[in-house]
């Protein structure tokens, strides 16, 4: 895995994370510079938020951006996480439903699946699938490489999207790469096997002490792709050094992931959030 590319796509997800969920402004045409790459936003991505026992509402939220690199034409679909992930963990209702877009795709977690099926490029819900909407967008320039990226629950949604694009997208969207950060397990072993066979380039980045990638538990659920593991404890040289405060929010924070990745890169170290300093 190219660590610098993982950092760049993680930073793009971080841009999305800084947009308030109830800000439904479509940022089409907005210029972004992330990791030295200039992007133009093609559209905001909307969804019905994750419903949980603690919050059964299905509010319309902005959850992502579809961007195109100004020079190469490469496209990135970036999907943020959600505070609802903690309510989902609290519920521990991990039900499986048939994969909605691929008959041979096994089963996927019902909350993630329902939210995935609500993804759209307009505030109002339409009748076409998200994959079809992506293919019909007016991109400013010829589309190059396509990447989907997401953190936390957004990682599960990006996993679903990567397989959906591969199975049902039209060229060049049917050969996406995927980068996920702290993603929970998305489906069962049949789903994981189908994904691993179909999606040729997939990087699942996981902090060893982050609880979210450990859920839902096996054997009903299995992870896709081999993990690229981050360790928030440095063992060499001795003595061991704790790099990140050992709390659930800090271990799962996207900033923590970017900080730990930057320690492995040739570039500048991304500062850790002050609240997560050990």
C-alpha cells in the first residue's frame, strides 16, 4: 500500500467529516486542495442517517463528496463516519440481510445496508441507484482512476460501494480502488469472499486497539481484504512508548489514523489531536 496515497484519501474523508451533517448545501463546483492535489467537487452525497434503538430517526444528512482531480481527472468518492456508530455498538443488534445489489453477494449488516441504499446525489430521494447516479454525473473532464474511501461507518458504506461499482457500474467506474479507515465488518463470509474476488485494489486500514473494526464479531461476520494494521504503541527501541491516549474515541479517531500513517511516511508528521495525547 502507498502510505502517502492512504494519507491523501484519508485527508479527503477528513474534509467531509468537517461538514455538518445538517448542512445540505450542495458543494458542486467548490475547489479543494488535499495532499497537494487540486480537486473540484462534482456533487455532495446525501443519505438517510443510521437508525438505531437510541435514535430511530432517519434524518436527511450530507455524508460525502464526489470530487475530480483537476489535472488527472481521477475521481474520489469520500464518505465520512457518523456519531451513530457508537449507538450502533450500544444496540448490539447485528442482523444480516441479503446483499441488495448482487444476488451472489452473500449477506450484509442491515443498518449499513439500509443506509447504503439511501445514498444519493440530490437532497430528494430518487428512483435510481447511487451507482447509476454516479455514472450519469457530468464530470468536468474525462474520468481517470476511480477511488472510494471512507472512515468508520463510512468505511462500511465505501466497501459496499466498491463492490456495487465493480458489479454494476459502467466503465471506468467498474474498476474502483478502495481505502477504508477503522471500518467495521460489513457482511458475512460469502460477502467477503465475493468482494475479495471482485475488487482488485482494496486497502483496509485498522488500528489494532480500535474496537470498531472488531465488530460485528465473527463467525457470522467476516472482514474484506487483509488489514493494513496500525499500532498505537511503539515497541522499538525499548522501552515501549504509548503514542495515543487509550480511549475508544481516540483510538477510532480519523486524526489518529492519519497521525499513525504519517509516522510511516516520508512526509511531515500530522499532529495528533491534543485531547488524544498520551
